C-alpha cells in the first residue's frame, strides 16, 4: 500500500490575517502590525493575501487591555448574533465587525488563517496556542515553526478543554493560531520579545507559502501541553488575594510541579504547597491580566499529537 | 566632618499605591493597615493608601498622575467636585501629612513604588542634603536580598510641604499589575530596616558618617520617533535593556530600530542609565534617564531630643 494514501489533502490557505492589539497593552503585536500596515514588504508571500489588522484600536489608543470587556473572550455565539442596537459593549460591537470582515465564524467564507499576537507577563518564552488537536494544517505549521526556531524553544499550548476553552478573536478563522511571547510587562516593548515574535511569524508565513505552492509535509508528531485546570490565588472573604506565587514557582512556566512543591507564599510568610495527585506543568504563571479572572496559573499535562502528511488539494 | 545632631523622628508616613498598579507597595500597605497599633510602638507610623481609587481599578491613575500633583501650583490651586480626582487627593494628602504645626505632622515620608525597569532597590531623594535618606541607604546594605542600592536626586514628586525628610523607595523589575513575591519581600524588608534605623536613631545611637554613592539625574532620553506620526521606531537595544546603573559610554548601543539599524549613545560623557524602559514613561517621552555618579560624604548622625524641629 503506497504511503501516498495517508496524505491528507487540504484546501489552499490563501487568505491570512495577522491581528495585533486584541489586547491594547500587549505591545509586540501592536508594533508589528502598525509597521506592516505602513510597509508590508516583509510579510508579502507568493500565493497569499495577507492582511495586518489592529483588532481593538480603542484599547490600543488608551494602552489598556480592553475598554468594556475582553475582546478575546467576546466571540461567543450569543455576542456574534446580538442585534445591532445602541448600548452594545464596545468589544461586542467590534467582535461582530471582525466576524463580518474575517468570518463568518464557521462558514466557508471565513479567512483561512488568523495569527493573533499576544504578550504575557509570564515567563512562557515563545508559545504557540492551538484550539484543536485535530487541525492538521495547524499541527504541521507549529511543527515547522518549532524546527525552524530551534535551538530557541517554542512551546505549544493546546486549549481544547470543554469548560476552559474560550471564544477567541482568532476563532473566526478556519485555522486560528495564537502567538504568545513573554515575559514582557504590559505597555512595554522589549526588543528581544519583539524580534522573537517577528521571527515566528516569518516562519509561519514561509510554511503557508510552501504549502500553497504544493509542497507535501511528511507525517510528524508535536509535543504539546494540554490545558487541565485553572488555579486561583488564595483569597479572603472580600475577594482580595492573601498570597503571591511562591518564589520557587515564579518564572517556572512549563517546568514540572509535583505534589508537595511550594505554590504560594502568603503575605505573612507562610508557604502553601501544591497538593495535586499528579505532576503538572504550570503555565501563565502570574499573568497580570488574570488576577481579575481568578487565575494564578494554569496547569497542563504533556501529550504527543500525531499529524498525517498534508498537501494542498489539487483543483 | 562634624557630627550632626537632629531632632527625634517621632512620626513616619509610609505611602503605597501612589500609582494604583504598582502592587508591592499596595499589598504592603494593606498588610501594615491590618496590624493595629497598640500604642507601644517606638515610632508612630501613619500608613496611607495614596490613590485608593486607582488601586481599586489597578491603573496608574484615574485622571492624572498623582505623583505630579504636588507642585506648589497644584497644591494651592482651588479645587471643586469637578476637579481631577488626583488634584483633590494631593491636597487631601498634603493636609493629612504636611502641616508642621499640627499634631499630625510627619517627620519622614517613604513613598513605595515599583518599576518595570531593572533598578533593584533604589531610594529616591529630592535633596542632595537629605542626610537621613543617605544614612538609611547605608543601613539598607544589611539587606539579605541581593539588590543594588542607589540614590537619585530628582525633581520633587510626592512632596507634601513641610515634611522634614522624604524619599521614595523604588523596586524593580516588576510588571505593573503584578506582585512578585521576591519584590514584595524586598520592599517589606527595606521598610522594616528603615523603621529599625529610626528606632535606633531615636534611642540615641550614633550613626557613623561615611561615603555614599549618589546618582544625580542629568537628562532624559526619548525613543526615536517618526517625525510625522510620532510613533516610536525603535526599542531599547538588547545590550542596554536591564542594565540600569551600568555605565553607558559614548558609542555604546542604545536603541535597535525596527529596520535593524543600531542607534548609539552620542553624548560626550559616560553616564549611568536608569529607569530603562519603564512602562509608564512612554507617554512622558522617556526611554531612559541618565545620571552622574558622585561620592557624597555624610556626617555622623545622632539624636538630640532638645533639638528644635
């Protein structure tokens, strides 16, 4: 039996968008998109229609995460089908607009690929975020990017959790990819973080161009971290946090956290240990924007995903 | 140098949350407010959340930067209900902590701040004759946390009138909106050591004089910007990023343009950069500040309870 029968033939991925400023204080993506809107030479590729786009311009202007509500949680079916009336939250209006321009979400007219550029205060390094374990195009793309970036590490975070998954801006596209690079404070542009994100995108667009030109990508496996659980800070009855991420856990994104390891340090000096039964791999440790979302860190487990060979379907 | 006698430091103010997203000071002040004074403390401490509205929203300020509302003009301007919140608040704080003649008069004020820059622990004083601040700096070298200790002389900020001595305690790096336990612990220890110094001083201990390195602000440097749009066109160079208080020589890299070009420091004098890439300073047009270092001699210091204030 020829191995060619195991090649998945996928539609051409022609329409690609690069979103910056989904959060108005995450500066790498904002700076890159503004730069490319002015001069797109760096992102042009044969066979691709690439649109750099600022998702939340009002938040960008104020250098704040959002105006009324988090845009990156706003792409729910309820919001996207809400009638156009006065008094709609700014980001809900914006989500509907983005869905019209780049969607509609779930339809065959939707954009093929959206890269959504983010920064985090957590020490996650370069991270690619996937929402599906079965999107072969995306799996092959992240495999390509990881290889191209080596020895610089690119971690892959998979959020397919039925309750913890959320309706992202990029979910409007057929193949959504989140790029998350940290650590970087909100409102700050660090050169090394900026250049890492720029390089990741370069490789991503190269992959896309190769794919569209007919290149076949052999079967591959991808090491991923699958989202398990959200861990909140200990809080008092008024909802104020009573402890901080422990110094032994701070900055240790992607490293194993075992039962009995220090997790939090209270303001009066007491250590709180992790009591989970299994080893987990925490990420998004001490992300500034997640204090209000009741999230000190997210636990993940390691998994290896397999992807078939892929190539563009012949017309 | 002749020893100097100073009056007792009877009342100290510790302020957190002057900027509502600089969390170490906010959480430290909250912890200090939980501990009720029982009247046996050797020094009376007033603990203040300077900008509680901004702290609640976790933003630097609500309408205008509180730390710029302490000029003579701002403190004497007429305010009404429609004035910016921080203008009203600065006058309230001035009334609470400032007036010398009142029973509430504060002798020393310590304003707690965080920065996204890699400054370590930094005491900021507003006068180059602030001997108390320099003595406290010497004392803080006992800290177990491995932070560098420097003092800068800068324009007066949170500065109620008539305070005898004041300084800001700035600790970085910490992102705004985040509390890092190591930073919190360093701030807690720094404040504790400052209190210990004051108690020892008040109880008659003589503090030997000596020499302290002081960094005096010379100028600010802005990012390179597009002449039409005013948008920044470069980031702080990776060779300069995080190198606060490391000497910058003429010709050293300063910015890495998005185009790939390196921009170098063109000044004639080697200076010390600090507040490199502070998040709140983009809107103020400051990428970094430059300072000159000098050794300042401080006199021996002791209390004289009869010394007038």
